């Protein structure tokens, strides 16, 4: 999932993800590959505290529902603001009170779920460079096996053909490969694409999957990428080729076991 870096590339930045939902954590990880981040994932404030002390992240992306107040105190650690770890908070509550309280506690930026991958990438790069200078670099194209996803042009290239995607289709194409080999349920897809309060029709997920399959030339009877798991949801084929430098791959493996 990672583009190959050259010797002229800037070193990757360290990003700590404090997210207790594997599906969401996977999407954030995959999207941050556009910024060449080494990521580690903590499922709670206690795991995050260990990584903050030992790993010294340069960016934190936190789910505000996972002990956000305690996390902010640990990230501050009595440091002046210019030396603190920049924090992007994810929230399912988009009201002004929630946002103001988060900013009061020291959050640098807030993204309301659901969000688009390109928005997360842009905000992460801005937050990191504002605090640490020119670390990391923007990579517009991710290669997932024979799929090339272009985040700026919102298109995917497959077998030499360029296919343009809607915003929902692009988000879906990050959600499924980010959790390749694992079943993503219809409810998880609904929550990620539309939010927990969305009253969806019974087959809206299936409709968007059908549209994406058509563009990917993915026959549901002989699936190439997206498999249907009856009564559960969908699974992206686990066998795509991922391209990572040894440093990034090592960081990602450690993050999975944090």
C-alpha cells in the first residue's frame, strides 16, 4: 500500500493513531500513506501513553471518544505549545460546543466523521509541517496491486484504463482495501460513509458496491477485488501487492501490535 521512496525523499513522519475501531484505524492508516507516515495504532489512552513516551510521535490522530481529555494531558506534558505533538481529533459530533471544548483542551484540528480521505491527508500534512517543518512528502498515487488510486483526481487506474469515481466511491475504495482480507459489515460501511445518524434504505450499500464493481470490471460471480460475504458484508481480496520501504513496513508492523 506504500509508494516506494527514493533517496531524495524526505524522511517519513511518525503518526500515532488512537482509535479503538479497527475499520476506522485501517482507513486512516491507508490514507496517511499519501503523506509517507509511519503509523502505530493504540486502542486506548494507556497504550497511547506508552507510545508517546517511547516513540515520540510527530502527529496524533485521535478518536475523541477514546479518553480524549486524558490523551490531551499526556500529549501536553507541560510543554509549551510550540513543542507539543500536533493533534487531529475525529468526532461523530459536529456541534460547535464539542469543537470549542476540544480546541480549549489543545486540539489543533477537528474532522467530523464521516470524512473524505483527501481531507484527512491535507490536514495531516499541514499540521505536521507547521510544527516540524518539511517532514514527509505528498504522494498523490497509491498502488494496490494492479489498482492505482489517484487521490487528487479522484480516479483509479486499472489495466491501463482511467476510471473516475464519485466521492462516495473513492471513500469506499479506501475503506475496503484498508481492511483487505477481513469482512466489513454493511453497518460498518454505513457508519463510515454516512455517519451513525443516517437513516439509510435497506440496499443503499449494495447499490454503491454494485456501481464500484462495475467501474472496476469486477464480476460478482467471479470477483477480482470485492467479494460478497452472504449475510455479513463485503471483503476486499487480500492478495494485492503492497510496496513499502523497510523502515515504513517495520513501523507499521509494530503499530499493529501496540
